[in-house]
C-alpha cells in the first residue's frame, strides 16, 4: 500500500505568486489590461529577481474590484483612481482615529490614577476648613494697631460642602 503525504502551504495574501497570464485569467482580463493598470499606478505587482511581474491574491482582488467599478458602476479609470485614493485616505484616517482613541484611553487611565493618588494624599494629611485659614497667618503688630480691621466683604454664596486645604505636619 502506497502512502501519500499531503503538504499544505500557506501563502500570505500580499506575496506575489501569480505571473501575469495567471493573474489576468483569475481576474478575467487581458494581460495587456494589467500592464496598462500598472502603468497608470492602479496596481503595483511585485517583481522577481529577473523582473517578471508577480501578482498576489490582494492584487487579483484589486483587479476584480477595478473591473467591477468600470464595468458595473460605469466609472472611467480616472474615477477609479479617485475612488482608490479616497479609500486609502479613509483607511489612514481610521488608523489615526484608532491610535487617538487608544491614546485617549491611556490618558484617562493615567488621569484617574493621578486623581486617586491626590485623594490618598489628602486623606493622610490634616485638613483645615477654609474659614479658619486667616488665623494661620499672623498680622504684623504695627499694621494691626495703625489700621482698624476692615469689614470683611460680603461673602459669596457658600459652595456645596466645606472647602478644605491640606496642611503639612511638622
């Protein structure tokens, strides 16, 4: 009994594996059309060391898409170029937005940690209500005798809850 061995090869979708005749057949186009698309910059096949065009699976899919835009949607090649350029810009913008969203999430986490750190520090220190802070700074004796104490200005509406100022311990 003869034993057969099966080998599976995985090829990345952007690796050039098809020569122009095979790629043209897969995309249902004439090879000259592929050359023209390359000349216009619509497709950029890889090259072998000897200069042979090598088309990838992604290239073939792009060729099919170009054909769909021209045949079914009625776009000319200038329109196809414009659509493809806009799609590239859109993809770049998506990647940029994703990067900015990741950065925003990181910054929010960092700020939340900093806020928690400040809260922990405040819990450890002595807190003095704001209305008693005048007593912390003594007035010079000469100024106190020479001038009568001014009337305090009308107090603004009290904020919600008491304000507290941290005071360092000696």
